[in-house]
């Protein structure tokens, strides 16, 4: 195994990939005679400084070796453009393994290209490794669910974060030999960054030191792309916002919808400004960097979110979380962790918030969420023989049992 290519594209990819890069660096330091070459590819699905660049600094990620600069577009346009540009990269670089992480469009697009890359001179295609395999919301209306299912069925090595992931993959007919329960690289990043996050000045900047506050994120199209739904969620937050400050660093899509739908009166300050946020109400902020956000999350009384990763991060931090969705693909955050699935109705959101504010149950950390998942994954990859052998190649998708 000489060359590992890691693909990132969107904000939630960076913290999942950073521990893999760190583990490769460690290997190369400790094994000077047998170094592995790393090629980090950024598709450019996210491109704003606060959606991408800031995370490279905060997570100590090297600048990408290759940047595909695809930018935004419809799902079809974005996925197709990533595929088109990534094919040229794969042909030129010839890695032994392509590692994709998470469930964004970049994840599927690059796995699909790698699975069908033409190879000459008797070489086989690269192995495909999927980090965060097996998660299922069983909701095919979510673009991420489609990305997850298809990527898993293309991958040769499936690295799973929680028990449910293994069960889902086995039920879909994926051979046990391809599945590796390694833990959660997103939690590796949380644990590795806590000391630096505590040095963040964000609590002082926002006037929140020793003030109880909640933290809110919303960006799912199903929640923010229709005025009625967005409004309904904001109304579900009203009791809480009457009594405590809610910090809302909004995704660019969400910021735009607020303006488009005329929802500014729900917020304390105009979008895009940072101010003193100690007063009750919903305080709209620009997206935050990783360390500032981690600091705010760690000290929050409550987190309300529709993100996948934040459900896991709050579980690892022992912070109560209310998930504004009808389902979760991360059930361990509910069964063992700090998470409650609230649904998206005004009344159910209100009820879940009230319940979580009273909760005092210590969470158990899920199995293998110990900060060493990246290390386990890289050890496994380094033990692989090289580019895919015939028997490693995956069965066609049509042979797989569907969910
Ligand atoms: C993507 C992921 C989602 C993940 C989220 C985290 C898919 C299908 N979805 O959703 O799983 O939770 O990232 O943020 O891959 N935009 C900017 N600047 C940027 C990036 C995006 O302004 O740097 C705006 C653009 O208007 C763009 C919109 O956000 O059209 C949506 O971006 P896109 O990458 O298509 O999906 P996300 O909603 O960010």
C-alpha cells in the first residue's frame, strides 16, 4: 500500500478526515523506511472561508494537494461535475486506495468514479474505503440517505461508527469481511481539539461567560426551504427563546432563506453580525469555525439541531441535544447518549426542549468512541495488499438486498 487518496468536499467531511491525516503523519514519522504517500483532494463542494478554509486551520489539515473547485449546483449538476473532474485526478494520480467520508454529494460522486475507473496495463482500480458506513435513516427523501446506501454498496472497506451500522450493512447483504467496526473519527476530532477549543475567545466575544444559553443549527432543506416549516420550527423555540439566549450560527442556505421569507423579526440582530448575546432571544450569527463552535457546544445548556454530526458530538460531550427531525441515522445517540428526536411539529419541539432542560441523566460513551478510530482505520488500510484484486471488487448494486 503506497498511496492513499482522501477526499473531502463539504463542512462535515473535514473533522472526519483530519484524524486519518494525523494517523498517516504519525505512521510516516514512526516508519521512515516505509512511508505512505497521502493525496488530499478537496472537491470544493463547500468553498466559503467559514464553510471550508477555517476548518483546515482549526483541524490542522494540510492544504489540499488538489482542489476541484466545483462549487454549488443542483444535486445532479454538482454530482456530475465532481465526477467529471475527479476522473481526471484519479487517472493521473493512480492511488491504491480512495477514502471517502460521510454522506455528502462528494462522497458518492468520488466513490462512483473510483468504482468504474478504466485501468490499463493490467492494473486494477483502487480500493474504495467508506468512513462512517452503515448509518441509515430509512428515509430516502434525504439526499444523504441515497448517498450513504449507494456509497456503501460501492465500497470495498466499510468503516462503521456504531453497532446499528453493522446490522444495517449485513441486512443489505454486504459481506461481513468488508465491515470494520472502528469507532468514530468525528469524535476523534472532538477529543483531540477540546483543549484548543477551551482557549477560544468566543464566549467572551458574545458576552456569554457564566450565562446559560442554548445553541441552534438548522440547514436541512426539509426544514428551512419552505416558509411554513421554518416558521413552525421557530415557533417551537419560542418558550425557550423567551427565557434564554439561543445562539444560531446559520448555514449560508439558511441565512438566505431567512431574508427571502421575511423571517428577520424572529431574530435579535441582523444576520451576519456578532454582538453581545446574553439577552433572551434568538441571536443570528454567521457560520463559526470548528474550535469556536466546539467551545459553544461544550458549554451550552442545550443544543437544538437538524445536523447528523452534532447529535454525535453532543453525545460525546454529555450535552443534552434536541434533534429537529423525524428520524436519526445515529440511533446510539438516543439509546446511549444525550439525544432526543423531537419531530418537526411546533408542539413536539416544545415538549422535547422542556424534557431535555430537566434531564440530568449521565450519558454512556458509545463503544470505541475513544479518539482512536482514525488510527484503527489507517492501520487496516496499511495492511491491505494494494489496488483491488478481482475478489475484492464489489457485486453490482442490483445484487444487493435493498433497505
Ligand atoms: C451539504 C450536505 C449535507 C451537510 C451540509 C453541511 C449534500 C447532499 N448535503 O448540504 O449533508 O449536512 O453540507 O453543511 O451533500 N453555500 C454557500 N457557501 C458554501 C457552500 C454552500 O453559500 O461554501 C450555499 C449555496 O447557496 C448552496 C447551498 O449553500 O447552493 C447548499 O450547499 P450544498 O453543498 O449543495 O448543500 P448543503 O446544504 O451545504
